[in-house]
């Protein structure tokens, strides 16, 4: 596969690595990019789910099952994905999990596991993916959260992790701009995905603590925003994008 850039069809031929691609935002981004003529490499732990998605997308998708918290496995998976696509044009670092609980009563061992996924593995996927970005424009999109902007008592660790991602995104923008690589921090509010259902809940936490008095944004709507970011002219970078349901007051 070779990368192509055309102002009329900016996603056609683009090669995008997506982590956390077995459901939710990651799966929706894969579907959106493939529908626009791009090629996608899907990384996630659920091999069967990845197989189902890639089969539905046909020749535009490759599945690379991987636990991204295992560093050697992640490095190998990114290399395998890049080889399958003939290089990469974009990285969407989407994998993550939710955590609900109070810092004052929580378990630091749980926090380490959570931060390993949401911060270290997120940035490691970018680090290894950068070795394979071979065309311009090239993009790095890190999926953060509005929780970084407005921490609440029940989401302290989650907010801390997403704040770290936000800081890293700005540092990457400064590091990579002179290489022609655009960096975007995408901060969604409440999105209708599995993340809250599978959240790790410690004492003091509860599902739905980010609020429910509104209609969440769909994963497909977030994917549309990702596609818009990826489709900008080569000299235009959307460095920070916040999107929320209209009636979401916080975070």
C-alpha cells in the first residue's frame, strides 16, 4: 500500500494505526476511515472481536491482537501493523479504561495498573508508531477526556491520567511540528461506549458519576471528528478538540 494525498479525497489511501479498536471510538474510527478509502490497522486484546471488524471492512483493514500494556508485544504489534500497511500516516492512541473511586480510600496497586494502560501504554503506542510514519501530512491523535479539565471526587485517578495525556500531547506538538507531524488532543465528554460499563469501581465510585441528564455523543460522531482532523490540509493542525453532548454541564 502506498500513501496518497488528494485534497478532494484526503483519507483515501491513508494508513492509520488505531489502538483500542475492538469497540467504541476505536472501532468507529476504523469504520469511518475505511469507508473513506483509507487503510486501518486495529490493535486490541479481543482477537475475535478484531477479526469480526476487519472482516466487515475487507481489504482495508488488518487486525493485530495485542495487550498494549506489554511493552515488547506492543512494539512488535506496531511493527507488524506498519509492515502490513506499508508504513503509517497516522496514529490514533485511543485505548484506555475508566476508573471510579476516591483517592483517599483507593488502592494504589489498582491505580498503577490503570495508569499503565491510560498513560504509559498510550504514549508507548505513539512512540513506536512514530518510527513508521513515512508520509506527509502525518498525524498523531491522542484521545483524552474532558475529565482532565474538571476533576470530581469520584474520578480523581481517571482525571489525573487524562491530564497526563493532555500534557504529553502539548509536548509532542512541540517535538514533532518541525517534522511535519500534526498532534491533536481529542477530549470527548460523555460518549455512549462500553467504557463506563467496564469501569473499575473502587470504594466511593459509582457508574454514571459523570452525569446522565443528557444524551451522550455516539462513537460514530466522535469518529466523524477524528476523520475531520485527519482530513485537514497539510499545513493545518487542529491541536485541541473538545466535544460534549450539548446539555453536559461537566466535566
